[in-house]
């Protein structure tokens, strides 16, 4: 048998390093959001981390809507037979 080539993300140490980099970047961006002056058009845009919350809620809504759409869009297993 041929030995499987190891991918970068197959090594647990690399996954931990990448997750740590991601989390540090996330925390740095959230902290920076408190210090960057904003010029909001609407008052709600002035709330700290508004866009992070807005993006998270939007993503959750996409998943919920997709699950509901699945109920009437899916086909049976033997549809193409």
C-alpha cells in the first residue's frame, strides 16, 4: 500500500497553532474596535462589535432558512432512477 501523504492540517500541532493564531487575531480585532473612531450613519452602527454581531446573526439566519427550505426542496432518494 502506498503511504498517505500528510497534509498540513492533519498534524494536531499545526491545528492548534492555526486555531491560536485565529483566536488571537479575533481578540485583537475586537479590542481594536473599541479604540477606532467610528462615523456611523445609523445610531446602531456605533455599538461596539456591532458588525461582528450582525454577521453572526446573519449567518445563523442563513442556516435556519436553509434548513426550512430543505423541507420543500429536497427530492426522494430514487428521484433520478
